[in-house]
C-alpha cells in the first residue's frame, strides 16, 4: 500500500491568509458589539424621552378637560361672548354656473 503525503508548497501564504481572516472576523465582531451597545443606549434614551412626553401629554389632557368642563354661559359672557339672536345657515346651490371666455353665463 502506497501512501502519498500532501506537500504544501508555501505554508506561509496559508498561515497569513488564515491570520487575515481571523483578524477581519475579530474586527467585525467588535464592530457589531459596538453598534449593538450604541443602539441599546439610544433606545433607552428614546424610551426616557417618550415617558416624559407621555406624562406631559397626560397633564395637558387633564388641563384641557378641566378647562372644558369649567366653561359655561356665565364664563363666556364674562369673556365678551354673546348669544346669537338669529341663526343663519349657509347652503350650497346644486346648480353651477359656467362662464364663457367672453364673460357671459352659458
């Protein structure tokens, strides 16, 4: 039985290639970890801002409701509003007039 040994012609190229691949893999790994941490911190900051804004919206809604409930006829009259004596409604006519280039109706 004959055995043949693989003869590597230049092992330095193979070692250098593997070293390069390992270094690029490590750089990519550190970059990915860095981006992940930055995204998590950014998301936490946004969540804090959202909580503050939501609380402010709740305060404004409560203020709006309390002001809305406090308005009555006496308050409106003290602000200068008056009750309308005659209610007028505006209606739209169903027909539409078309003007010709000379300015006359058609």
